[in-house]
C-alpha cells in the first residue's frame, strides 16, 4: 500500500509550530519559578551530588531524553549508568535512580523505583502526576504539569501525545546539569576531555 505524498506545509507553519512549542515549554516550566516546586529541583540536584553513582531510566521518548542527561552527568565527572545497558551494574545503597514517567504508572519504571528504594538508593522522579505510585515511592518528585501520553484532548497541550512532557524532561535534565556545573569550579575546558572521541 502506497500513501499519497503529503502536501507541502503552508509557508510559516513550521515557524508557527516552533513558536507554539516554545510557548508551551516556557509556560509549563515557568511553574518552578519562585514556588515550592523550585525546592524540589534543588533537592534533586543535592541528591545527585551526594550519590555514589547515578542510574537513569525511562521508557520510550522519556528514556531517550534521560540518556541526554546521563551524558551530561558523565561530562561533569559523575558515574552515570543508563539502566538496560549491558554494562550497567546492580544499584546499591548510596546510589541514585533518576526516572521519568508522565503517568507515573509505567510498570517497569515503578518497579525499578521500588527496587532502588528497597536497597537504600535515592529515587528522583520526573512525572506529571504528584499522586502517582512513582511519585509516592520517590525521594524527590519533580512534578511537571504537562500532558501525559494518553491525554489527547489538547487541553493540557496542543502537541501530540506526551511531547510536552518529554521536552520538559530534556530541559529539566539540562537545568540540573547546568546548576551543578555553575556551582562547581569546573570550566568548559575541564569537561571537554570527557566527550566521546571514538566516533
């Protein structure tokens, strides 16, 4: 079966989409400015700094977003492991699990958070549901008021599925990295040698 080619978008529509997406991200993450929610971000950064090792886990696009955060934490000199990679070791007391799930009910993510908690590791969760099982089991819950994957009525976001949440995961991860980096005495030149040189 062959699909008919899509018509070219009207002039300016991609630009309009960029503006809409940027506005949604700004409005969504703006809730952290000067509120109690901002304290959760700072607590998350403190937990990251105290952790012996950091493990990161998310499903689908949320997982891909957290892989970006894993790379930046490695650039800082932290020991970071993406859960599911062949070389990821067992999580232990003193470690930290950073997870993302919009619904906070993704079975594999919730189970991993429970396991981490049971062995004495800290859990930092990025979720859209403060009352979810994931938020409840977490040491720190960063609640992003974004549409979840199954929210399709466009009330929370004009974007498809969980796009706004997943974009927020990227930005929150970069914000955690940036805050830790700027509070350190490390320069960009100090971080650069940790970038991959095998491509």
